[in-house]
């Protein structure tokens, strides 16, 4: 039985480019929109960077915004992917360290931890307390059913979870590359080496 399933898996390996494509299609809009949002609100972002103690905030917010926007476009096209992910990984590492680290791991205040290495349980407890307060206010003074019809109320804990996850996905793309067929990188390489 194992041999049968292994043969099926082996036959599917010619579709290995779908992994890179999925990562690119997933990450590209996240970075493009993040870059556009930073550019649209550049003055607010400079103020925020300054408030959390990042030096040269005006220069660095432009660097971060353009890195995300251009890097996201490159991911979407599958162009220079291995080069594009390097500054994106650096941006995610800086974001995790400077903005999110003090908030611990989880982005949301999970009361049942999905990762055992959460180091800011106090932030989870604080976020849950505030969420419950907002919930109570909405139930007492608002149309709670309407407010929660599309999903529950939550308060972000804003830990490093998303930045770390994006970093790992970008790292995978660094090693996998853009993938075959549906990337500019593949067609450039193929034009130079027709035997691939």
C-alpha cells in the first residue's frame, strides 16, 4: 500500500512549481497593499516610527514601503524572486523586533495557546479583558447581533506571529525560487538554457 501511494506522490512531483506559485500568490497582495498603505499614510507612519524610537524614521518608512510594494510586485510576477525576498525578509525581521516583539508571539489574544512559546501572557490577559469590556459595552449600548453578524469582536495583541510566518514563507521562496512555467524567472532562465 505504501509503495502505491509513493508512486502517486512521485507522479505528482512534476507539479512541484505549484508550491512556489501558491506562496507567491498568497504573499504578493499582502506586501503590495502594505506598501501602498504606508505610502498613502506616510506622515502618520513617520510619526509612528518616531514614537517607537526608530531613528531616521522618514527615510526608513520610505525604504520599508517601497521594499514591500516593489517586492510584492516582483513576487506576483515571479521576477527576481530570490533577490526580492531578501529585503522582504529583512523588513519582516525588523518589524518583528522593533514593533511586535514586546507583544509576544500571538497576533490575537488566544486563551488556548496555539504555540507553547508565548512569552507575554500578561498581554493576552489584558487583551481578553479589553475584548470582554468592548463586548459588554456593545451588548448594553449597541446592536450586538448586527455588530457581530460577520464575526466576533477581538482586540489585537499584535505579537510577532504574522511577521514570523511571512519570514518563514519568504525563506521557503528563497530556496524554492519562483517555480516553473508561471514566473518570469523561469522563462528568462529557459531562454538562456533551453534544456531546462
